[in-house]
C-alpha cells in the first residue's frame, strides 16, 4: 500500500476516535478509502506492525491507538463533552494533551484499588498528590504493550 495512504488511514483512525470515542472498524476504513476488505485489513496489519496502533489479538479490531483505548478500561477521560478510555495512567494524561482540551480523569490505583480523580486545565494537572509508577522499563513495553 502507498505510504501516504497508510498514514492517511492512521490519521482517519484518530479523527474517528476523537469524533465518536471508538475506533473505526475495517469496513469503515474500506468504505472511507474505497478499498477492498482485504486492503483495509492489510493496512491495519501494517500499522500494527509499525506500532502505529495495536490490534486485538486474533482480530482486526483496534485495541489501542495511543493514547486512546478501543476497549473499556479503568482510565476514563472526559473531555469536550465526550468520554474516552485511556490505556493506562500515562495515556490518561495524553488524551487531554492530544485533544488540547481540559479534562476530568477517573482512574483507580493498581495497588490499592482506591479511586483517583484528576483535572487537567490549560494543559496542567490541577493540585494532586497522585503518583504514577511504571513497573516495566520503557525498553520492554512493546514486548507486551497491553499488560504494560
């Protein structure tokens, strides 16, 4: 597939998520770009191989288009009158940054289960004593990005 077309598809994936809060299906890509189902699948697979998005194992459905999650998670981000799911604590801060929007974040501590609420206003996290701890070094994240 043409390199430019591949990156146009990726950009469309993000626009679709921003507008609808969910990733597009392969058929949405095929329709939008006048591709066959097989060509749309190949585009998703190529983007997955390049770590430009992460597919659900054994499917052609988007699990992650960082910082957005294609599945429900314990990291909810409300911005621009919509609710998005983030993949992790880091990505929950990435969503308001990507949207250039104020946001309210609801999460829970992985260790204690305690609820965590954050507000991002004008690109700044409002007063909070919450800490984010990464158990896996960055160099190992792509060995199993979902569990990271």
